[in-house]
C-alpha cells in the first residue's frame, strides 16, 4: 500500500496562520508542519475556499517527511 494517497487537510485563520492540519507530528506546531510540506511538496497543494486547502501525497512521502522532522520542534 505504499502508493496509497493521503489527503492532508489544512485550515487557516483569517490572519493566514494555520490553525489545523492533519497528519501533523505531535512535536510540530500546525504552522511548522505546513512549512515542511510546503517546502518539500508545494506542487501537491491545492487551495480551497473559506480558508482551507489540501495536500495530496503518497503515504510514503508523508512518512518520509515525518522522518525528516525528527530534529525539529
């Protein structure tokens, strides 16, 4: 199931801060996790209406990004 697609949902406050994001490692803030994903997979991001957006990534990619964040936070 390495090719399983994961949809990571993002919700933004009116000031642009990330207030909720799925698949977030516990040691990272919502903004930190968004920055990791945006830096490494910005092409996978799609903005939605009402302060929302999604990243569509493979499970392998998401797990890899989580591993890369071990030293962060």
